[in-house]
């Protein structure tokens, strides 16, 4: 046991990014074997489907190659619930908690990665951060389950009703998008309580634990807006703007399509619900395959942006998107550096945003090409109309750990499913974490070359 602990501590010290990758991969494999057991399924499934489901649960994505509601038994659904919860909180946090519990100290590199992942600032200790994460998660999920009880308690036993409430509350807060209903929440499209509760859970799980901590202080200790960090201000403002713009756009684009049979209040409710889910979770109250091309494109953009850093969601993150938008506006306005809320965004943050977008674009491009090759092959565009958009949608949904699908997931080939599994895995950990983990540290250059200009535009 001491030898195992020593190896774990050494691995965490040498490369915290690699132990995160190993931890997630091990959990996915463990979950796949558990879901493949006959006691976990109501019918025989291929191992690739068990692997796909486990990866989707651990990476809190929600894409499924088989119907969760009818394929898995109660035990299988409990395994999925556990995978979602552990994946949502994060292997890195659980590993840190384990080392703390045995009296070990986290290395400086481990603390720096946690600091960067969860935007830890202001001198808050790592142990305090982990405690906040666990407390926030438990409290919010319990409140969400209580709010949903009135919707899932009728028509079944009390115990099963409680399980449905807990499952969907955890799935929503962890931004997983897994549902115990074959049609997700399309049967609840006009249920205000369910729609608003699920949306609130998704938003709280998608803004990040650090933001939740600061908002808690703002509410309970009556602090002013000025006391919030720049990170929290950017996350809250950008999230509000994206929700407003996407809700309005969805309403206008789908009023005569998927929302045509609804009254105006329910149209706004469905538009808001899908706007919340498009950036981070995979629930739906309308058929995604029936959306217009314009709405699908808008959804792709939202899925690529994703949630906030240190949250349960994926994507390039709203702070990255906001940083690039502010940088562009500042350059057009003639300012040398981007400014927001009377603060200047650091050069390091800008560099990280540019690097993240470049790596993400590269990963998505490779994923799309591979998926097109496995699912379409060397067929002309005229003979594969519509498939191109659907596969891009599927790919970015996996990378952004969103889980929305136009319906092509169950039809994917085995290689195609494995590609989606890899995209979910990379999207959950973050492209930069993958890059850092597999890269070697080079010698630090103590010189720089002369600066020169190139023609742009």
C-alpha cells in the first residue's frame, strides 16, 4: 500500500496532467466493463457500446450509441450515475483529496495545475477549494432533486421517483445530458418547473466552482459587484449575453419550424432551454434533427464556445471566447491592449486563449476528417448531402462534451464510435492538458530574435 501511495505521489509530482489522463482513462475502462456485465443490461450489447456509454458518462457528454432508458438495468443506470458524478467533480480533485487524506502534500506543479484549472486566486488553499467543490455539488444537487420530485414521483414507486430525481439532478448539474427517458425531455417541453430547474442546474454547473464561491460571498456577505474578480465578471456577463442572444436567435429561427405548434410563452421557454443546453449539456425538448440549418450552425458555434473554466462543461470556454472578442474590439478601437471592467487582460491570458483555439481547431479538424472517412468514405458531396453537417455537428458536440445529436450516433460504425470516444476524452480533459502531458520540457532560451513585420490582410 505504501508503495502504491508513493508511486501515486511521485506521478502527481512529476506530471499532474498525465495522472489526470490516466485517471480518466482508467475510470472509463472500469465503467465500460461494469456496463458490459449482463446484470447491467437488459439485452446484450457490444463492448464498444459499453465503452462509448462509459466515456460519455465520465466525460459528462451525454452522447449515446444505445438507448439508456431501455438498454440498461437499474444497476447499469446507477453505474452511469456514479461515472457522471465522479467525472463531473474531476479525477484531479479526487486525487488531490486522496493525497490530503493520507497526510501527503501536493507538489508545486500539482498546485499550479489546480490553480490554472479552477482559476484559484486570492490565496485560497487547495483543500478549501476542494471542500467548496464537494459542498457546492452536494447542496445544489440535493436542492435540484427536491425541486424535480413533483415531476417524477407520480406513476411509479417512491424509491424509483427519488432515483429519477437524483439521476437527472446530477446529470444536469454535471452538464452530462443523460436522461432516463428515450426522448430526453421532449415530453416536458411545456413544463415550467422542470425546464427552469434543469436550466438552473446546468447554468450553475457550467459557470465554475470559483464563480459559485464568489457569488455565494456576494449574496450572503452582501459584497458589491466590485469585489468580484475579473474572471467572475467575465463569466457572468458573457454567459448572460450568450443566453440572451442565443435564446432570441433560436426563437426567431424556429418559430415557424419546431416551435410552430407552441404558444409564444412556451416558444420562449423552449428557446431558452435549448440555448442553455447548446453550450454545455445534451438535454432537449425539441427534436434536434428537425432544426433548421441556421439553428444547427448557431448550435455548433455555441457548442464550440462551451462553459466556463473549472466547471463541469467543455468547449474552449466562455472566457477564451470573450478574451478573443475583447481583443478584436480593442484592436479595432485603436487600443494596444484589451480592457474590460477597468482591468487589462494579461498577455499570458491572451496567449493561452490563442493557443487553446488553435489546438482545438486542429483537433476538431482531424476528428471531422477521420469521421467523414469512416462514415462516408470516398463519396461525392452530391451523394452524401446532409451527412457532412450532421457529422460535423456530432464531432463538435463530442469535443464540447455537449451531447446533442441530430440522431446519427447509433448509426456510426465501430471506428466512428471510437473517434467520438476520443473526441469526448480530449474535450473533457482539455486540448492544452493533452499537449502539456505529452510534451517534453525544452531548454529555456535566454535570447530573442529581432522583431519584424509581415503583411496581414
